[in-house]
């Protein structure tokens, strides 16, 4: 099996909604301009709570799974120590044995600071490798994992901050192909979280919160030792949003939240095409950029460039150039998640959410549902995903389930 084919296939499977077929955008049929990265598994919501809230979590109440959304929330943990274990069969309609597992730990150091660590493991299932002639090379189990740790501290009475480090390991080729190698990266997160009580309602207490985090600021990844300079970006992601929690009475609470996310990696440019819809190359054999900026840049340049590098144009199947507008395409790169969470007596919860990605950038649109049950020191969470675009039974994310088990130790501390 050629390494390029395997990598592209894994990226498409994990991003799971990258639809490259023609689609209607602004009333015109054009090719989507989807941003793809290596190791997209680190962008998958690993927990059932966030997975049932439309992938929201940057400003929700702190829990052991806060690392993925906003590690600064760990300073607001209510338990001295907590462990979490999550599991999700992933894209099981395509690959029955593909799955994502997540192990999390967090503890309060004192009333103002906390630490946390997580291990994320993604298995691509059993895959039969073949060479270019179709001959079987053996069955292997490509896998990826990420290990991270964070320190969170209160900066003021209501504001906390955190930094996190992460090591990412991606073994998609299993060393079968000549020149193939394990991909790895070192990355960091920075985050802040603000939460305080407000007196906006006469008959109930309320908390307002907001959070901002930038995840996976790190080195590019290469899977081929022979082309070490041809590296792929990891999914550096900006996440921000508010939440409002209402304590309706002694037993009932309701929280509304919204998350906005954006990949901080370069947008693919629009490459020039000839009269027969073929790509044009220069004297060095490189594709000629017609609109947008080169995506062959450093990590930090790509992070900054991601805010203004959208080409604003696309082609249709007839090779005709279609104008979309640079500002419009930049706006399309922001995904929106909405979530609502209801708790009864801090024992039982029901949740719902919605996630939206524009058709130009992948077209992921789904409703999420979930529930939680707490008993003494144990907690159980489950979520269910329902796509709202495409034909029933054809979406690879349809009926995605996530399960979490949480175990808490120690007394509760309030900030």
C-alpha cells in the first residue's frame, strides 16, 4: 500500500465529513475548499458530555475531561481528585473495529491551582496492507495516541489560566512501506477561563462564564523519511465562547453554552487551471497559485496567515472560476456549536446540542443528545449523534455513541 494513499485515507476517515463533491454554495455549484491536517484524531471530542453538547466545552463547568476544550477550567474543579475513562466506537459503519479511548486524571493542588493529564488512543482497526501490484503485505493495526499534561491556576478571583504540553504519536504505516516512518509532534495549549456569579434574575442565582483556548500549537508531522521536508500541519485550533448557568431552584439547574472553533492552519490556495481544466505547473513542476497564499509556510506564519489567506474563489466541474468573496470564505472557517444542559439535584442530567460547519469547509451538521447519572463517587455519561444532512444511513458519523465513566475522590472545594 502506498503511504500517500494510506495517509490521505486516514485523514478523510477521521475528519469524516470532508466532502469534495460539488455542492451548492451561494446558489452556485462549486468545489469545497476543505482544510485538512495530519492527526485529526486530536480534534475529536473524546468525552460523552461534550459530545452531547454539540462539541461545546470551552466555558462549561469544569470536569476531568476539560483538557480537550479548556484546561484552565481545572482550577474550578469541585473534587480533590477525579479519574475519567471514555470510549467511542468511531465510524463503525465504515470500519467496525475503529475506536477512540480516553483516560483522564485531574487533582486540586490547593484552592487556587490544579493539574491534569490525559491519554488519548485511536485505533484504525485491522487493515490489510498491499503493494502497488495488489499483493498482500500482511494485516496491521495502525494507531495513534497523544499524551498531555497541564497546570492551571487562578489569576484573579474569577479568572484562571493554564498551559499544557502534548506529545503526539502517529503510526499509520507500521513501517511496511520503504521510506515510511512514524509521525510525531510536540505541541502546547494556552487557555483562560472566567466565571462569576451575576444578579441578572430576581428569583434565581446565575453564573456567567467564558473561555478562550488555543490547542495544538506544535511542530508539523512527516510520515516519510525520504521527503522529510514535506510535512503536514497538526490541527492547531482556536476555541472560544460563553455560557450561562441558571440555578432555577434548590434542585434544578439549566446551562446554555456556545463554542466557536477555527483551525489556525493555512487555507489551501486556488491553483491555476488550463483550458481543459488541467492544473498549470511552473518550470520547477510546482502548481501555480491563482488566488490565495501558499500553504507551504512555518507553523507560526501559518497560524497568523490563517485569519486572512482564504482565496475567495473556487472552480466548478467545467473549469469555470467562481467568485465567493474572501471575507465570506474566512467566515466559513468558523464552526459553531450550541449546547444546553439540565441537571436535577446534581444526580441526573439530560443534554442536547447542535454543531454546524459550512458546506464550503466540510458540511458537518449534526444534532447531539445525551444523559448523565451520578451516584456517590461514580458518574456515567452517554451521548448519541444524529446527522441532519445527507441521506439516512449514508453518513459515516450517524449513530455515533460515546461512553464515559468517572470516579471522584476527596472532599469538594468551592472557589
